[in-house]
C-alpha cells in the first residue's frame, strides 16, 4: 500500500505562524510539543488543509488571517509518497462565509497538479473525509453523541465518501420527510371537502320568498336613486361655494392690482424694454468699469516697459515682431558679440606679443653685451642656433688640445732642466762620444730647425719634417759600445728632450689649428672668438641662446605685423556688425542701440512691450465694443438720457427696473386673477350669485360646512338603503344557487381524487423507506463486524478487561454503540469522558485503516491532544496504539503536556519542539 509522509514545512503564513518552517518531520511517529498558544492546533489545521483541503469549522475561521489582515494564507509542505518526493504549495484564501478557496498545487513525478488533480492522486480524497477520519481532536473524542458521526461513516462506506450527497441514511431521512409532507397536504383537502358538502346541501334547498325579496329590492333601489339626486344637488351647491371661496382671493387680488397700477402710472414700451434689460445694462456697465481698470493697468504696464527698455511709443505702436525678424535681430547681435570677441582676442594677443617682443629685445641686448657684440644687426644669427651648437664640439676639442699642449710644454721644460743639470754637472766617469751619437744629434737639431721654419707656413709639413728627422736620428746604428755610464745618461736625457720638444710643438700646432678653425666659424657671424679655451663651450652656448632669441624675435615681429592687419580687419567687422544692428533697429523706429551685453534682456523687454501694446490695443477695442453694446441697450430712450453721466444713466435704468418690477407683479396678479375667474366658465354667473350673498371668507366657509353636513346625512341614508338592497339581492342570489350545484359536486369529486392520490403516494414512500432501511441495516450489520472487532481489539490493547463493543440502532433509528462485559452493558453516552475518548480513538484508528484500504494510500493521522481525557494508566496504552498505527500511517501527535511528550518519546516518537 502506498503511504503519504510529511517531511517538512516551510514559509508557513497561517494564523499565528509567520514565515514558520519545521524540518525533520520525516518519521513514522512524530510528537510536536509546544506550550499553550504556541500554535499547535493552528499548525495541525494547516497540515489538514494542505493534505485534504479546507473543511469543517475552518470554512469561516477568520482566526487564521494574520495580523497584516491578508486573507491569503498558506505555506509549502515537502512530502513523500513512498520514495517519491511531492512538493505541496498550500495556498488558500479565507472568505467571510463559506469554505475558503483552495489554490493548492503539487509537484509530483515531474508533473504539476492542481487541487482537484491532487485529490484524485490521493484516492479521490475530499476535505470532509480527511477531517472526519484522519484529524483526531481530543476535545471531540470525549463528547457524547459522536456515535452519530460514526453512523455516517458506517453507512457511507458503500458510496466511498463521508460527505457524499448519496448517503443512504440521508436518502432514508428524505423519504420520511416526504411522507410527512404528503400527510400535511391531506388535511386541507379534508377541510375543503367538508366546506363543499355544506354548500351542496344549502344549494339543494330553494326558498319561497323570492317575490317579496324582488319587491323589496325595487323599493330600496328607488330610495337610493332619490337620495342620489338630492346629494348631487347639494354637491353642485357645495361646488359653487368651493369655487366662490377659491375665486375670492383672485377677486380681491384683481382689485388690489388695479389700484396699484393706477398708483404707479403708465410706462412706455421703450422703457419697458430698457428696464427689462436692466440687469444686462448693469452687467455691461460693470464690465466697462472692469475693462477701464484693465486698460489703465495695461497702459501703466506698457509705460513701465517703455521706460525700462528705453523705447518710445512710436517704436511700439502698430509694430509686431515675427519669428524671422526676431531671429535677424539676435543674429545681428550675435555677429557683434562674435566680432567683438574676436577683435578683443586678437587685441589681447597683439598686446601680449608686443610685450613679449619688448622683453626679448632687452634679453638680446644683455646677451649681446655679455658676449662683447656691439653691432645691433643680429640678422646673421637668425636660424643659426642649431649650427652654432655644432661648434660646441670644436670648442671642446680646442680645450682638450690646449690642455695637451700645456702638458707637453711642462714635460719639455722638465727635460730641458734635466739636460742642463747633467751638462753643468757631468758625472765623474766620462767616455768618448760616439761619432754616431753626434750624427744623431745633428740630424735631430737640423730637423727641429727645419720644422720650426716651416711651421708658420704649413703646420702639417713642419710636423712631417720634424717626425722624419727624428726617425733618421733614431735609426742610425751605434758603432761604439765603449761609452761610459755617465755619457749614456746625458745622451738619454738629451734624446728625451728632443722627443718632448717634438711632442710639445705637435700639441701646440694642433691647438692653434683648432682655435683658428673655431675663430673662422665665428667670424662668419661677425661674432668674437673666446680668448680662453676654458670659456669656449660656454661662449658657444651663449651664442646659440642669442641665436634662438634673435630667431624667435624675428618670427614674433613678423607675427606682430600680421596681427596688426588682422586687428584692423576685425575692428571693421565690429563696426559693420554694429551698423547692421543699428539699421535693423532704425527700421523698427528704435533709435537707441542697447548695450550688446544686455541685448537679450532688452529684446525680451522689447517683445513684452510689443505684446503689452497689442494687449492694450485689444483691451481698448474691447472697451469700445462694451460701450457700444451698453449704449445699444438704451438707444430707444436716448432722448430721455441726454446729458446724464454713465452713473446717472445706470441709476435711472435701475429705478425704472424697480418700477417695471412693481408693474409686472401687479399685472401678473391681475392676469392670474383674470385667468382664475375665467376658469369658472359657464358657472361664473352662479358663482357671482353666491358671492353676492356671501361676500367674505367666513360666510363662504359657513355655507360649505352646512352643505357638507347635509351631504353626509343624505350619504348615510343612501348607504343604508344600498345595504338593504344588497341584502335582498344576496338573498335572491342564494335562492338561485341551485344552478352551481353541479359545479360544487365536481369540485368535491376532484378533492376526493386528489386525496386518494396522496394516500397512495404515502403508501409507496413508506414501503420504499422500509425497504431502504432494511437494506441499510443489513449492510451495516454485514460490515460493522470487522470495524467494530478491529476497534475492540485496539481498546483491549489498552484495557484488556474492557469487554465487547456492540453497534446497533434504537426504535427511532438512532445509532447506539455499547460496551458490554460480564457486569454491565452501557451505551457510549453513559461512559465517562476518558472511556469514551479511548473508544472513539480506537474507532478512528480502525476507520483510518479501512479508509486507507479503500483508497489504496495511507494518509497522515493528525492527533490534536487526543489523550486529554485519559488518565496516566491508559495514556501509555493509547500512545502505544498510535505508535502501532504509525507502521502504516504517519502519526503526528500535537501536545502541550510534558508527560505525554515523554511517553511518546519512550514509544519511539521523534520529538519536535515548537
């Protein structure tokens, strides 16, 4: 058998629960423990609705609405059917009356089920079945009368639902009710037959006084007609009196109206028309006064705008400013702004450039003075800064050569001093000079002299000669090896002197050549050459800086000349733009050109002045039209108003309006009175006759009262005569009643037939009820044994000496469940609360098992403190029953009792605390 088991609940918003979730419910036996008011019963209700749908008293349970007032409640229930997960989205909408709307959905086997399809999945489960069978409330288990509910369960097994509309017991009750209704319909038929019988007997007896009654009818009819004629005469007289009384105010009003009109005097038709339009004239004058104020305000506004913008009225009156003209003015002003901006920009650049040139002129003067340049013509330096900087290398080489020449000269002087010393103080040991040594000296001296002689002509040739002589001297072979050590030292010293002199001359020649080359380069610029080689590099860099200044100065001077031409052109542009704007303004009669920096504001004021001028002209035109319209109202009486001011005219018109009002009222009253008198028609003369004898209201009222009394008396006599005539006529009708005898006999037969039909139907219903009752009794007898036995076995597990359970019905068909043992036999209503609670707990569990077998699925059993009526000795046994039931059904026990919680834990329940 399949089994539905609740695993957890999430996001519960139901009654006191807001966002509640409870995990770890996936156990066979679960005990949910919490204190009072912790929401146990509410949670049990939520689970009942989630599985079976809303039912029972919860259908109108506004207690489940949260504090936020939302009628939409619910949550999510995670469950399992066997090993397959099912997610129930339990959503409900609480209604003020009726069952809440069921919006449940379930996700099962990758399919989405709505509430109806989900119920089919649970064996066609409906809310009433689940609430009656699987929800065990402890307070209900101890109540007397639960046997009636179990009677419905017994008899509904055959149709598969406790709430089915085809419950056999309900059908039996309906038959009994139908029979009672038919019996009640027979009693009126009996009364009708009795009345018809009396009429039939009366119609069969014919009276003998028919002639006397007809004569009596004729006599009374004559009296009625006579009294009727007398009453009509009195009514006619009263009608004349009524008309006289009604017309009396009109007659009096006619007299008063005539007197009033005579007092007021006549009014011409022209003045009637004018006075009749006094309200229009007054409104027109008010409109004119308002318009005069408006014109004055607009004129003042225009004056202020003209003063503000420096305009004259001639520049405004009759002028308009189109979009194109406004654009032309703005463009002209913009051209001035643009030209002025460019002129100022170029002027600023020109002034800055002049300042830069003057400042640079001073820098050039100082740089030239520092370099010793006196000539003011610096054109050779223009564009030569890069070339001059290339001479830094030449200056550097010159400095290096001068340093080398100085060092070589210092070496030569040292060697010369050594030779002089050796010559002055020769060594003690001497030897003969080698003739080859003398020859070497001769060649060296000769080469030196020749080199010195050609150095001034060609330095390079002198170096070659000197180098050749030195080489020949050095290559001569030394044929004597007999010189002494002293001669050798002097020889060596002289040779070194010769070599040093040559090196010094070569270095000096190189330095002089490099200086001459640098001097020639500077001479191309008419620039002085430095005398000190150590200052040569600085001197060259200063010359390059001077060249840069001169080059920049020449460029800026050229730019200055160009800017002067551009400045003049821009100045002309500004003049042309200003002239164009002035021309446009002159065309619009505006002689004063506003400052360009506030032109936009001036133009706005100008436009506003134009609009104000147009507005003023429109207002003045409107004022003129209003005056014409006002004057047209009094044209017909203009001669009577000549020379009057508008205020006096208005007063005159209003006075005539009051006079016309009095005349109109009087004429109205006279007309109404005339119309009222005219309504008398042919009775006018008769009414006048009445008024002649009764000229005041009191006299007419007394006449009305007298006539009314006379009419009332005659009416009473006439009613009495009519009554006597009708009575005699009824007697005659009764005498002729034998003519309806056949109809009365037919009605009696029809009532008899209807009564027989009802009695036959009652017999059929009684036989049907007897048969149905017999079938129900037999079915219950055949099916109660397994359930009763199962419940009895469950009770015996708690109380072994309980005895037997019996299920029967009393004479009225009421269910009786009895407990029978060897000492007593007690109906369930006579049992204690604890015994009854145990009995119905066992019956509920038995029904749950039977329901699961029929549906093919075991649903959770929700126990809401079902053990409240049991003492401790039986409570343990009852918990054992629940634990045993949890083998097939998931059992969820809700309790606030700690002892119950501990017992459930001992029985293997999973404890979940709220």
